C-alpha cells in the first residue's frame, strides 16, 4: 500500500508469482497466452463485463507478463477500489474458457509475435542472444514463446497452468493512491479474503547456470538491416541473488559505463574516437534468478563492428583495471538516487516498482532502502564488480548485419 | 531476463503527432491534482499556466514554440529535428561534455523535440535544484553552441535512425501515407528528414532556423509542481526573457488530405503486413469537434470496447493492435488509424475495417455506445493526469489549441451536450469521405488502387 493523495485515484495491481520461466518445456508462451485469456470472463462476470465496468468509469486497465511474474492492473477513481478487488478476486479462480474465445486469441498472440519479433530484425537478434546467454536456465526462452510452440498451445494447457499457479497464496496485491491502509485491509479482507487457496505453491527452483566457460557470438543477417549494430549481454546476479552490495555496485557501474552522454562508452566511442554513433550500457537487476548486464553500440558509417567492439573492449579493460573516479562515483549515485524522488511523481510506476520487486523475491524493506544502498557503494565495490562481472566467458555478443554482407564474409 | 510484454500496445502511436497523444488524456471532471490552474504573467510579459502541487519535491516545466518541422526550409527537411537534438549539446561557455555534466550532477532532465507544428521542450528537476535547472534551460535556448563536432554526432545518429526506418514497415507505411496525403505541402516530409536532406544540412541552416523560431511571441509554457506563482514569474523572464520578441515564420497553407480512395501497396519481405489508413478529420475549433472525438472513440479509440478492436482483434484474431485517432494540426485535421496483420489475411482485415467505418458513417453509433463513450471520456480525465510531466504537457497543448484555463470545467458540459443525432450526423461527416490506405509487406491479394 503506497499512499498518494494528490488526486482521488487509485492504482490496483495483482501480481502472480508465475512467468515464462515457470512454463513446462515445450509449452513456451503459455504464461503470456494465459494473461491474454484472463480477459475472457468468469462464471460470475461473463464475457468482458470487468473490462466494460473499468471503461465506463473512465478507468484504465492492462496486464503484463515477464519471465518471473504476471500482473494485472486497473487505475480507477478511488471509490471503485473495492469493486476492482472483487473482480480480481473472482478471476483468481473463476475463469471460464471456451474454444470460441481461445482460438481467436491465439491468433492475436501470433500477430503480437509477428509485430514484436518476426517483423523486427533487432528483436530477433535479442531473442537469439538470450537463448545463447542462458545455457540451462529458462530465461533463455522468449516470454512470448517460440512460434512453433505458441502455435500448439491449447485451452487445456492454459487451464492446467491457471489451476496450478493462479491461487491467492501465489499472488501479491499492490495498491497505490488516495486510500488508507486500513481501507485497503478491510476491502481486501472482504474480497480476496474470501477466496480459498486452491493449490500448493511449490518453491520456484529453476535450473541453474553452470560456470560459463566460453564467450559466445551470434550473428543475425537480414536483407532489411541497413544499420548494423552490436549488443552484448553478460550473465549477472539479480538484486535478489547478489551478495550484499553487488547489485548496487552493478547499477553504478552500468551508469558510469553507459548511462547517457557523460558515460565512458559514449564519451570514448562516440565523442573522442568517433567509431560509433551511439553506445551505452544497462543493468536489469529485478529478477528471481539472474539479472542481465548489457552493452550496445552502433558503428559510424565507414567503421566496422570489429572497430566498435575493439573500442568497447578497451573501455572495459580500463574500468576493470583502474576502476572509477570519485567524481564519476558521486555523479552516478546522485543521478540514480534522484530517480527515487522522480518515481514518487508516478503512482503507477511506483506500484510497479514495488510489485516487480516483491514478485521476484525482494522485500518491501529492500526497495525502501535502495537509495541508501546506492549511496553506500564504494569505488572499490564498483571496480570489483567490474572485474567479476565483465568476464567475456560469461557473455554473448550479438551482431546485427545486412544479409549480403554476411554472405560475403563466408566466401 | 526478457522484456515485459503488455496486453495492449500503444507503440504504434509514436509515428504520429503530439496532439494525438494528448487526445488520450482528454479532460472531463475536475481533478484534485490539477484543480487550480493559475495563469501567471511575468513582468516581461511571458505567460505560463501553473499548477502548484508541493506534495512531491519536483518541478516539471513544458514549453512549445510554434513552428516545428513545417518551418523547415524547402529541401531542408529535418532541420527542426536536428536543431532539437542539438539544443542540449552545449551552450554558453559549456561545451557538450560540460553541459551534460552540469545537468547530470543535479539530475536535471532536459529534452527537446521537433513535432510537425512545434518545437517542444521539457525540463524536470528536483525543486532544490531549480535555479541551476532554469539557468541551464536559459543557456540552451539563448546561447546554444552548435559546435561542429556535435552537429556531426547528432547528424550521424539521425542518419542511422533514418537508415533503420528505411526498412521498417511501420515507418514506411506512415511516411507513404503522409507523402500521398499532402503532395507539395510540408506535411509530406518526415519530421526527421531524409537521408539526402539531413546529409546536406549545414551549421548555417541550424542557426538560421533557431533564430527564426526560438522567440517569445509564439511560446506556450506550463509549470507543474513544487513552485509558487511568484517564483514562476521571476523564472519566466530569467529563462525566456533574452529571446527575440517575435519569430519569423513563413506562411503555411492549410490542406485537406488528398488521395482518398487510393491504396498504395509497398512490397517488403516481412511476415506481417502493416496498414495505415485515414482521411479528413475535424478541426479543433469546429463546433463538431467533440462529437467527432466521441465517434472516433467508438470506432477505434483507446479502449477495448471500440468497434475496430472488437471486430478485428477480439472476434477474428486478425491483429494485436488496431486503432484510430483524431489528429489535429495547425494546417490540417485528420483521422488516422493503423493495424498490423498476417499477410494471408490482410485483405480480410482491411475489409473488416472499411466495413466498420462505412457502418458507423451510415448508421451512427447506438445510444448505448454513445452513453458508454461519454462515461468513459468523462471519467478518464483524473486518471490520465497522474504525473506532473503529463499535466504540464496537457497545459501546453490546451494553450496551443487556444483553449482557456476554464476548459477543465467546461469540458464535461461539452461532452454531455453531444446528442445521438449529433453523433450520427458527425459520424457521416467524419467517416464518409473515403480512405487513403497504405500497406507494407507482402499482403496476399491486395494490390495498389489508383496509385502510380
């Protein structure tokens, strides 16, 4: 429960601790498909009644799926909170699916796959990088699923998955907005409190990554690629799995290395050497098992991917060797910590931040103390994190190239 | 970990213009957050709309200069866009590195964007850093450096984006639509320019454009957050006071979209065909605008209940994304929609869309649809104004649209005043003119119609 009394509005979210990484092998895309099917109605609220009520009160709704969680939310005038809770509580166990609604929705998901992935060479490369990065862990499969497997998904698959994972004891409710904790508690007791658990929640033990011993490269060649680019991903710990302080150090590292135009990669590759037109880095810390640390760059015309990669590797070697300066450190920390203030301006984003953290094994306390954790990061910790993490043996480098260019390489 | 997938996807809206995005956050009941809009005028005569909200220690400042990409000189498409990309790349005594350093040190977020009709800027700062933030903005607007090295970097980034766009089905569908709809008009040119035009732009073009457009006379400003009216008054002169009084804008003619009835099919080897469709809209100051806004909502507006969403996605599974929006610009008004669908059913999808447009044009909406749409549009106001940045953007848009600070109060009355007869009449007016359609991909059985 996150108070925000600036407007009489509430954001209501339910997060299920199940995502694409919890799917059975051979059924990729099922978590996301079920998310779509959750809008098909229940016995008590058939068809699109829930959506219609949200629309009629001027509300917004949406849903999302990641590797680790599936979430549903509404933003409505605060007086409608309890009604939303009643609808969501009903849909935890009451979903009704017929082939008449399942079949068209499968086609919708296939079109979504076309739009997001098949039509976009860069997304296709992203999928191949993830598949190569995780040797054993299911984060290697796309959340939307592999197309041949999506095509095979059935109503029975969806219902089996639903009965196994959609149960109140596997859900988290996050409410942000113009209500009090006492009101939320009372409304939740009256709605969610009435739904009995229907499944045991098993511990989320997924396959583990072995020691990664070999750097990998993948190349996606497509005639439509007019602008080559490079992206690299390193296997990283998540905020949930990292040793104390390590994920905070990685956030600072990502910022110093590639957050914006002051970053080392941008300054070196774009401004000083002129080998790239863009370059940056990111770290995704919110995950149950592994985070991801990524770098990317786009070569300037006349420069090759090889030129760009050599320049990246030089920047990495330097930061591993020398670490970061005191000035870089304080600048990065200030910038990151300010985001916590900016987040307070966006109720929905704040709710999402907490929800994602809780659904991936963090605690409310961990989220609340994040600014302090960032403030406590030392230059030594950043250097150590760089030395440990930026190990090419635990990385995949992806090249996006024009198809003809790739064939020439082979001949 | 993979990206998060959402049930709906609004990304397709990005190709369009700013007013369209604002359309989704239209106004109805009075929200607590934005209850009081104060009109503030500085001693130097610069006006801003202010919402004072001290609950969170930050300030969002939004502004727009009239004269966006339409003011690009002939054969120099992309000038405004390049200028916008350079305005935060160094100013006064600070080169780009020093300038970015100043911004980042105080976590000040400053960005500029060229739209079709405006050059738009946006500043966000913690309130404790407002003095530095306002100084940085003043420098960016009044003393931009436009260093040669920065011009080359930004040009390189834009050219790279244009190379990507050259094989992106969404970009091609949108660009071909605007080209066919506005022959000979500045709206036919992409805001970002073309590979040829951007390659040829010079430092003089950039300076000339910024001298002509960055002026006080056609400036709209909004401020939201932890700052009071007195402070805003002083800040306005400090930030914008040194700009020239009036811009030097060339006259642009109005134009209705051309090519109605045409279908342009562009072959591209992608599995999914991308469709853009549209026709003439209704001007923002037209008495029928609100009725048209409601009709559009019923046809393909933001919610799942729209006819296009139901017929194309929900019943037939033909597409993930299908939408339609009103677009109002200074020199035209449109309704514009799109979808993306599998190649072998592209013809069917387009048939369904055209049938629904015809049906709504001929029969109008039902009383129930009208009531639902009004309820939704009235209720959604508070919900959509949930961040300072969004409120600031809306306040600038209302000023650009020539609406008053009492608009929040008047809007529900305007919505509720639309009768079923109005809606029927305006549906006919809006949707009966015929469509210009572009399709990119390898759609089976769909050929160009009426296009060279």
